[in-house]
C-alpha cells in the first residue's frame, strides 16, 4: 500500500467545497482545508504508485476549483 499527502491550491473561496468533494473519492482517507501556501491537504492511499497517480490525475485534478496539486508520497526509512 502506498500512502501520500496531496497539497492542493484552489481558486479563491473554493477550499471548503474542494475539500468536501475530494473527501468522497475512494482512496482518500482525510481531506481538510487549511491556511498557508496550500488550501487543502489530503491524505490518500492506493495499491501502488500507478494507482496513486490515477487517483490524483484522473480524479482529484478534475475537481472544479483546483489550480495546482503537489503529491508527496510517504516513505518509510
């Protein structure tokens, strides 16, 4: 299982709606609107890196109001 944090920038005033919509996507474990350089932080999990990529590119980036994403896979050192 691959886990990642996805940092999301949204259009002004869209953070809460984006966080709520993303929370319903399968594979998303948490989705919260935050302050700072990013507007929403998501924790997600997938079977492998390819499925994680599909989750971010095919599902999350199609949510209305998102302007940019940054995916940070979790590593176990």
